[in-house]
C-alpha cells in the first residue's frame, strides 16, 4: 500500500474548511491545553471533587526540626523523695473526686450574696435604747413590705427599765427609733407626773400588707410599708392605764399625749378623723411634699355620769308666770262671784305633770337634745 499526498488530498479532502497543516496545528494546541489543565488540577483541588477522585495535591517538602532536649541533671542536685510519685498517683483528679472526700475538688458553688451593710439607724438603735433585732427584708405583692426592718420587742428607759411592746411590732428601723424616743423623752415625764412609770405599750396593729382602712382597691397603707403603728393605751407600773381615747381620763393628760405625737410623727389620726380611728391612735412617718403633716385627733370631753331626767324646780323667788287667755268663750257669771269661781277653778285644775300622769299612767322623762357626732 502506497501513500502519497495526492491520494491523501483525494481521500481526506477538507474542501475549503481547513488544510492538513491546519489540522495538525489544531491537534497540537489541544494537546498542550489538556496538559496545562492537568497541571493546574494538581495544584488546585476542584470544588466539585467531593470524594477526592482528582489527582492528589502535592505536599510541600517537610523539613525536620531540631527539638531541644533538657539539660542533664547535675550530679550534685538533691534526689527527689520517693513518696512524691505516690502522692501524685493517689491525688484524685478534678473530674473524678476521691470517695473519702467527695466535696474536695467539686466546682465551687455559687458564692453567697455579700452581707448587707447595716444602716445608720440600725447602728444607732442599740440595746441600750430598744430590744429590736433585725429581720430579713419583706417583698410582698404590690410593693408591700420594706427594707431595714426590725422587730420591736421592748424599749429600754433611761433608768434601764423595759417597756414591753405587746405584741411585738414589725417596723422599719426609723419608725421603731421614733417610737423609742417618744416613750423615753415624752411619756416617761408624763407617767412620773401620775406617780408611776411606764410598763407596757398596747400595740393594736403594726405591719400588715393591706390597703388604707382595709378598703379593697385602696392605696397601700403605711401599715403595708411597715411604717405605722396603732396605739390604744400606755400601761403604768402601778396598774393604771392611760387610754388615749378614753374619755374618763383627764383631758389635760390626753392633750399632752396629743401634742407630743403631733410633734414627732407626720401622721396622727384619732377620734374625729374618721370612723376607723375612734378607739385607737394611728401614728406613721409618711413622707409628703414640703414636709406636710396631718394631725387629726379630737380630745372629747367626758360624758356626764347621770343624765338629767326632769327639769330643775322653779325657784320661789321667780316672778309669777302669765296665764294666757283661753280662746273659747266663757259663760256669763255675776260680777260679784267671778273672782271666787276663778280661785276655785284654779285650785281644782290639776298640774301639768298630773295631767300627763293621768293620761299615760307614767310621766315621761325629759330627754335633752343631743348633737349627732360624725
């Protein structure tokens, strides 16, 4: 079989599209491009090559690094104790504590909150003034409760006697301090003027989480803030009791108590303020704008022991009463017998009291008019 250029042109004719030389050049260029792509594929891994089928990426040459070794131990160095390794082996790890000491290496629990620093009132209210231990803060619903609270059990007088608060009152420290100062400085001289000393304080109410006057939906009372106390009486050592709303007590004694509490507390409510404070006195230290104070306490006069049943008798020296003329017509009488008939009629006419007794059987007592008190 012979091969010649004319035969090639006759069998593989490109007709005008390309010549044999052009075909050879095209094939060479395509082969070179394939080789370049394979070289680039070795350098860069294709993002679609998930399973690593492509050719492995060439690794850079690894140069061996020289690791420094520790210096040899000198001969004159002391030898380590033999028990040291045993202690290291017996020492429990952090992750698995020893059964003998289960809490030795446990993670530290949450640290307790730092102790609250005592207030200036707490530091001043010592046992020489009052027996008032501190209690934890109270957090109730609707801002009820308070901070810096104490349980006022007794007040220590200057002569070291104790005035017991019955029952013990839960109050703020400032309120408890005000009560102690009031008893020590104002009530002790008052009791001395009565020939005795104070023994007990009748506590009607102190801390109670409620609204004003126990009305549903009312604003929070100062009692709910542990900032108020209700007092009914102050008892003396001789058995006498100073009832603050008792009308049988002398008026000047109750007025002295009134002036003392109105000078020390910002709110004083008693008889006459409303119907809720007729049998006790309300004291608190409510803070208002511009230091506004409320002092509503009427010191009522004592009630009469015996009410008057009948009017007082007419004195003899009183002038005679004029008898009004009767409207009905009188029968004609003789002029000479008119005076005698009038005298006889006057003698026979019953007295007004006898008339009422004859009609009702009993005379009704006279009831004096009384003014309605609000």
